[in-house]
DNA sequence: CACTCCCCCTTGTTATGACAAGTTATGGCG
DNA sequence: CGCCATAACTTGTCATAACAAGGGGGAGTG
C-alpha cells in the first residue's frame, strides 16, 4: 500500500530521495519559493510525495549540504539566499561546472607525454619513485578567453589509453563512461602563487600577476588515486566558492 | 529493552551518533586502523555499540564528509589516506583550526571602528545602503610569524558589543558563548590577488607577492548573516584544503 | 585445472513508529 | 490587559524491519 506514487512514469532507476531532492532543487532554483521562505514541513512532503520521513530527510540533507536550504529545529526548513556559484560541494570538472552555469567552456591540448613521475606526483598517486606517468597539459577557455592551465597526471594503466582519444572535452565523464572508472571523492588544496613564464604566456598575463593554484587529487570509488592535477587559474577572473557548516 | 548500552557513564547529553562518530574518529587518528584498512561492518558496530544501524550510518556519514573514511557497496567502509589538514569541512576560525593541528596561533588588533558599510559588505550582511557596521582589522600570527590580514564586518547589534572586549583571541567562540549566537554555516569564496601596500607591510612581504584572498560570510543558525570577512593569506605559507565528493 | 554459478556478506535505500527538543500560537488566569 | 501555562506544530534522534544491489569466495561442473 505504500509508495504507490511514482514521480517518474514507468521505470524508476533513480532512488526516491534523489528524485525528490532534484525536484525540490529545481523548484528552488526556478524561484518557486521566495528567499528565506519556509518549505513545506517534512510531514507535508511525506504526503505530497507519498514517501516516508527518512526519505524526505535524506533529500533535504543533500540540499542542505549544497547550501540551498537550512533548517531550524522547531521552526522549519528555509530557502537560502541564492549564490553565484552553487553546488561546488560536488566533484565536477571545469567544463561540467561551467556548463551548469551557462558558460561556454572549451579546452585545447598543449601536450601529452609519458614521463617519470615528479616526486610530488608519485607521492599523490601512490607510485614508486621512478615509475612512469602520463602527463596531459591543457588550456581551459571560458567564452573563448583563456582562464586556466591544467596539468594532469595519470597512472600508466589509465593514462596509456589517453593517447588515442580526443582530450578537448571533459576528462571526468570520459573516465566514468569510456574507461568505466566510477569516481569517488577528491582532495583539494588551494594557494596563491605568481605566474611563471609559461603560464603568463598562455593566459595572456602581464608579468607578475597572481595565480590561484588548485591541487586536486581525484580517487575512484575504491579510494585509489586516479588523477592528480595542478590547476592554475587567473586570479582576476575566477573564484572558488563553496559552503561549510558549523557542528 | 533496547539501547541499554551507554557509551558515557551517567548522563549522556550528546546524541549517540555523535559519541560513536567521535569515538571512531579518535581511533582512526590514533592509528588504531591501518590506512585503507576495512572498518568493522555496520552490523558489527551495531553489536559493539549496542545501537541500531541508522545510528551507525549517521556517524559514518559524518566521517565520510570529513574525508576520514570512504565506502564501497558490497565491500565495506575503509580508512582514507591521512591528510595534512583534516576536517576543513567544518566551519572553524583560524585559531580553532590551527590549535587543532598543534600550531600556536595569535592575533593582534589593528583597529576597531564604526563606519558606513561598503557596498559589498552591505549586500553580504543584508543591510541598507548607508547603514553602519563595525569593522575589526586584525593580523593573524602562526608561530609568531604574520600570515594573514583579517578584515571583519559585523551588523551594529552584534558589533556594538565588541568595543569592550578582548579581540586577540578567536571570534567564533565569542559569538557563540558570550553573545549567545549559535552559528550555522558559512559561504566561502577564494581568489588570488597581489598584495597591496598595507598588506605587504603587515605580512612582511616584498612588493608584488601573491595573496590568497578568502571571502567568508558566516550565518547564525537561523540563516541571518552575522560576520563578513576578507582574509588575506600569504600565498607561500598557507593552504586551504578540503574534500568533495562525486554524486 | 579452469570456469561458472550461487550463496553470503557488505553497503544502499526505504517504511513505520516513537519520543525528545525547540518554536509558536492559543487561551485562561490574575 | 498582560503574563504564563499549555497545546500544536516543527525538526532532531533512534529503534526495528525489509529488500535491493554489488562484491567475493567457495562449491560444483566441464
């Protein structure tokens, strides 16, 4: 008797809480709710969607992590003030993230080569000193302006397959769909440096400009490091945004 | 009959899943588990701790968000490789975060004054143009070296009380304990800029060095913005680290 | 010996039910 | 009229139960 309601007609490959989460997210982003407006109570939503409370709460938890809503015990769940960049909590490649915001993103491959892993790369990818890796250098464009230099390093079993592929798009979907490597999480580290000569040249910078440098180590779902990258963004044309919580 | 087990003797003010989460975290950080070792299964933990599965999962979900563990369906839950900076998913002030890693952190107040809110500050704090704010400027030291300039802006009802207080420590605990303002989440944005004259001077920098600039807008638990800050870190002596997930 | 299929163990999802804790509105009492 | 107790809601925590989905190992078969 329960759960007669199916949000999608026919087959339903996605978990209910994902469907509900996405449905609520769309409504919020479409402006269906005012900023700081109270969402229907969890009890209401149980009836609306025809699911149990635990499922509603799982959907709300995700939206909360995304920074779209916040809750207050005894009062309700409310819509957050909209942010310029939403949902950076999720691991996304440059192109995926920008496309989601309506930008036109592209990439140009500078070089791809097999080489001995530099020390920091070997440590990150769990390789022995002297082991080989595949290095891919690319420039990232936003609306046809260069904004980022990307140096990626892959272990040989992954990188070997890259020489024969078109690398002008996103690499994450390629890893997942073509290589069948389900991605898990990534460790990210940010600092600021001055542009070196090569970076200056490719990003059309004057001498001595500030660069936002991101180190990103992406793991597959089993925790094995798959992709170690240095991303050097123009400091004046890119911001990294996200949201964290107390407690 | 259920739940006879109490982890702490006597009263138990903390939720069970918090106690379990903290207990597991301590064991992991103490090296009780090897890196990549499998944790006891959720079923085992149910017996060990004498709680239901939902409680175990709630604890594991938090540890997963902290980047301490990762799970693989059908296989188990595993310990992540340890990171230099752990737990940046949680909203912490500079001093709190550094103290947790064994650094000696301190602050020196440069100025505190009431002033008209600059445009960006007013927008962030939800103030009308022309409204007054309290600005606090401080230098942050790590092991007695200056690493960060901090400009904080508070709405008047909060900032008014700051003139009579010692601001050489952390402000977050002060807001929570002295002002009784429970903190919720924060929106963070990072970019890279060049040091201006004032920053150069206070951080002992040469001309034209790179600065990692953090904008942080902290809300109370009801979603009202309480504290808007610009944090300018020396690019060469500080890194921002965190972890995000796919899906 | 090798290969396949099946069972068991693991995490993932979901339902139902219950009580605690915090907020708000209502209504009665002084 | 004002104050306070209380009822009605809301989110937070937790128990019990069940099935789905994915992985691994062992047994059986070729």
